[in-house]
């Protein structure tokens, strides 16, 4: 598991974004590839911070009906992630 480099940093996975936005894995990956191509590595879990998620959401909102807000609150996923890496 990837550890948090900064305890304040909030990280979320592609799977969690699929569940949050209700769009396909492919759509999420396409948006990530457009702005953060080095983040996608075969066989590795991709983690995005809050700024990256906001950018991906903005890109998705151009093509999908996911709302017009530019900020995404991913705090609900932070506790899940922290439990996963043993921080809680």
C-alpha cells in the first residue's frame, strides 16, 4: 500500500472515482491520461490527490452529466484509505 507523504494529503483511486462520479473506468483513465499521463502505470494502483481529482472532474463534466461544481470533497474516502494503510 502507498503511504501518505503528507498526513493532510487526501488520496483517492480510480475505482473510488468511478463509484463517486458514476462514470466508466475508461472515462476516468482517459481524463487522467490527458492531464497526468505519468500517473497511469500498468499493474499499479493510481492514486490522485484532491487537486488532481478536481481537474479530472472538470474534464469529465465536459462530456458527462456529473454536475458543474469544480471542487470535489473526497474526505469520505480519506478515512477508508487511512484504515487501509493502518493509519487509523
